C-alpha cells in the first residue's frame, strides 16, 4: 500500500504498506494455482478493507473522485520523510482525456501526484504504481485535504491495458468476489518513476498482477 492509499473506510493506510506488500507477495506465491481458478490468495485477500465497490463509495464520501484518464509524467517530483510525508517521493502527472465516473469532476489538464520510491531507488511493482504504454489508467483521485501526503491531489491508480484494468500489488485494491485473472498479456508495464518493464506473457503467478474487465470496473464505480 502506498502513502495515499486508503482502506475501505477511507483511513490512510500508507504507513502499513511495507508489511502489507510482503504479505501480498507471500500469499500469491503460496497459492501455486492460476488466479482465475483460485483468486482467494491474490490481492483480494491481502489488502485491508472492504471490497472494491465499498472502497470506491468510501472514497467518494471522503471527497475523492473516481476516474478513467490518460496520465503523462510531468517530470516533477518532491521528496520527504515517509513518516510525515506519506511516501518517500511523489511524482507529478498530467491527466488528459479524463472521464469522471464518480465524485467531483476532474478536468483534463489537471495535475496529480503519484507516491513512489525515493529517487535513485530501483523501482518495481513492489514499491511503485505501474503504467501501461500510452498511460491509460483507472484511479481514485484523493484531494490533499483527505490525506496526510506532502502534496495533492494524489492518485491511487491501476493501469488500463486494452479492455482490462490491471491491479498491482503496490496499491491496495480489494478484488474479493470479482474472480480476477492473472495478467498474461504481451503488453509490458513500467513503474511510474521509470525503470525496467514488468509483466508480459508467461509471467509467474508471483508477479502479483491481476485483471478485471474495464467495463466491470466502470459498472462498480457507477453504482458505488
């Protein structure tokens, strides 16, 4: 979980991210079965809080927006003490082609920040949100007033590849009841700060990447 992530009640759970991430990886690794046939040990069981619909509803009640957009790195970052800032660093993104599914309208051209590892630290799915080529994403946009983060608004995001949303282990999404599939597409994903691509065909189950159809996610958001 990251600095700006929230559990099902809207409470900031960023300070717990390190321990929760290790539990997520261990749970997936011990499953030894494809996610489609046994999604229980995936992200659905490793994250604190309520299922996705309740999570989104709590976010909107807390003043956040739920969006689909295209995100582009703006080249700016800020750093701070994670104990007080919410994360080691925050990376600025510009949001374009924004579709606000719930909550206050987010305008195209708006700036937002993504928590991630400190500059110079190796970025991976275990410490960074991921982006697909082209930058399409599904996200909760948390206003600064609702977080303990250094900057705002901050994004709790999941990349969109084709017709699916790819939920990663870094951001706490509860997929209970959604029977997510393991991500096996050929499209690689890249950590927000940059670095080596991750994902793609023939990935082991331990990669922690799971998909839900974008249409399903939109329906959940609309009814949250």
